[in-house]
């Protein structure tokens, strides 16, 4: 009994110590959060490292939300706000070594020009660009006043390459039959399963897209550096360039090391200037009386359901239809919100989920609230579906959009199982279609039913686009059939209203919302962004082993090719379960 009471006393004491430690921990966190910020330097040089990876939009869950990771659009808004901050003298940019993506490079270039037009300087430094990174790493920094390159490095910017994986050869070896039906010949996502190489329509669309992005990139780089386009094209296409060749060609200005370029930026800003990371920069407060513009963000594959993640180590779905539709409706119900900017960065996904989001936009429009879509790097297939009903659509020249079409079907796996000695027998009641999604191949009548169902989905998609864009079915069908377009080409096809980035979309929303041009609005974000404390709640109780496993899996999953395979498997699983899919072709830009 004595031992029992001693054990109880020890447990009670341990519990008290634990509670005191937790209370102390929370108090320290709160004190740190509420303590006055360090004094703001009189002279600031903002810094931006383009080698850092940022999502398009700030995460709403998982560890990234706890760390308050900013999104790419947050960097754009901070840089815009810094234009009117007298303490900010300039910007120091570390160029990316691999690439930032063509659309993002375009928005950065536009933001840099605006920043310079406000009377501030930009100094950029690069340690070279390597691999098949395309022109985006170079394109993202050519708007700087002064560009430095590290001695002994090289510039790789020799064109645009798209790479696509094809699985039919594997399927043939293991006796898996792909019965995935695209609507129509340019709907190239299923080609991964159905073909061993590009079809002619697939190659045609990819070639046109690559040429559009390459030509736009050349024009912008040439304009920024004062070099004739033809000369720049010939030099870049002739192969990699050494640092000295880059200087001689006037593509960049100075040879030097990162510390030297940083010192040059601080010296230009004036005595005692300090470097402040753009991600951590706190912009001047906008008046609480300023009119509101709501920003609703959707990034990644469009899925049905909510946005709660199963693991604290991964972000929940950022384009879940329940969450995004509710965000749009909540923004519409806020009487203080004058207009909504819907930022879309998605290859597509579920037509059902896309339909739900499209309908939410129609509902807020019926109540007189304008919606402006800002397309990011991708707004294809389902990404275009959710955009089609907006009052105004803006895209970058390098945005990949269109892909108006769907696909569906299944994989007949019976042959593969038979190879390893597994056989199937079936009992089915309720008509011939009851066993359509079994392991065997479709019968002729089942195939006909599936194709009729997909045709209805395709027709609905075209109807929604036609209604939103003021076009007939035949007019939409001529530019649809699953074909992808660059933002620049989408203008001439009537799919986009204007070339412009996120900040341009804010200006358009001001106009449609009746906000005067010289008024700076406050931006409010939907879904509501969690504070660090709220995100922290979902992380308590996770074991060290789980953390290590999650870290290792995250490292593997972040590999580009592995990510593509995982996404392909997800899409294939959805199609195989009988879902219709509105996803654009998987594109990796090099």
C-alpha cells in the first residue's frame, strides 16, 4: 500500500511539473508573440532568394501553416506595399540556379519593373543556372538595374523542353489494358496510359506551347537587357555560356561574389542600411477603413470534400470543393467586401468538385459581387472549369490554360493478376452494367455507356465555358477538345480577357467593385489563414518516429519525377474507380 501511495504521489508530482512546464512554454510563446517588434531600420534593402521554394498561396494547414510560410502572391503584395515605404530603398535578389517556372518569372519581372518605377533599385546576383532549367531563372532577374554573376559559373538557358512519361509499354508487359477514353484528340493526360510516345495532336499542342513560352521569354529578356531578339536567340540556342561570355554579351553586368553584390546593395541604400528578408518584411498598415477585396485561393488538384488533412506533416488539400466553395460564399456574404479575386493555380481534377466551385461563383455574382480570376502557372481543364464563370479572367502570357475536355474509364487488371496465378469469378445482378468496373475489360455495351456518360460531361463543360465566355457550343468546341494553350494564345481564342498577374487582378477588382483608382484596399483572405498557435494544435502528440518517417517520405515525394508518378497514380486510381476526370496533361518544364 505504501508503494502504491508513493507511486501515486510521484505521478501527481510529475503531472504538476508537466502542467507548470506547459504553462511556462505557452507564456513564453505568448510573450514572444506580443512583445514589441525590434525597431525598424531607417534604411532597408529587402532581400529575396529565388532558390527558396514558395507555394503559390500560403498553406492553410500542416507544419507549413504553423511556420507561417508565405505564398508567392504574398511576396508580390509585400513588394507592392514596399513601393510606398520610404524606409525601403531597394531590393537584393539571389537568382535561382534551377528555375522558377515561366509564369512565376513573368510575374516577378512585372513586380520588379513596378518596384523600380517607384524610384527604388534592384541588384540581382546569380551563381549560374544549371541543368535543363529553361529560361525562367534568367527571365526572373533581367528586370534588375544591375545583374552580377559569380566567376567560374555558367548560364544554361537554351530553350524550353517538356517531358512526358508513357506507361503503355509497362502495361503491355504486365498485361494491363488501359480503357481510358479521352474527349477528344487533344485531351492528352490519358496518353500516359494509352500510348508509348506523343500522338500527333499531343506533339502539336506541346510544340506550340513550348514555342509560345520560349518566344515570350526571349522578347522580355531582350527588352530588359537592350539586346536584339534575334541576336539573343542565336546566342542562347548555341549552348551554355561562361560567366565572362555572359558579361561580354551584356546579358549581365558584373562578375562578383554574393557578398560583394550584397554589400553593393547596402552601400547604394546608404550608410547603416540593413538587409531584411522580403518574406519577413512587415508592410505599412492599410487603414482599417479602407474598402475590402477578398482573395480566395485554390492550388493543386481539385477534389471533392473538405480541406482537413490526415497528417500534420502534410498540407491538407488546398483545392477541396467544400472549402473553396464555402470560402467564395463567405466572401460574398461579407457586405464590406467589394469584389473577389479568385487565384487559381491548378491542373484540374474532379468535374464534380469543379462544378460545385463554379456554382458558388454564380451565387455571389447573383448577389451583385464581381469575381476576377487570376491564373497562376496552371489553370487547365478543371482549373479552367472553375474560372469560366468569372466576370473577368486574367492570365500571364506563360500561364498554361485551356485543356477543356474530360476523360474516364478504367484499367482492366485481370490479365496481370492471371499472370501471377490469381483468377476471378463474378456474380452480378442488376443488369449488364453492374459489373462494368470489375477487373475484366468492358463489354461493347458497357463501353458505349461509359463513352455516352463522358460525352454528357464534355457537353456540360463546353456549355459552362460558352455561358461564361459568350460563345456558342461550336465556337467552344473548336478551341476545346482537350487542347492546352498558353495565356498569350488564350487571349486570341477568347478564353482570357487580359494579360496580367495577381496585382493586376487586384486593380481590376477595384474597378469592378467601384473602388477609386488611387485608393489602396485591404486584402482579406479566404479560407481564413490559421495562426501559428492554431496550426500547432494539430501537431501535438506526434512521435519522433512519425516525424522521421514523414520527413523521409517528404524528401522522396518532393522529387519532381516522383511527384509526377504519385499524381498519375492518384488520377489513375480515381479514373479506375469510375470517376470522370478533368485534368490537363502532366507537364514538366525544363
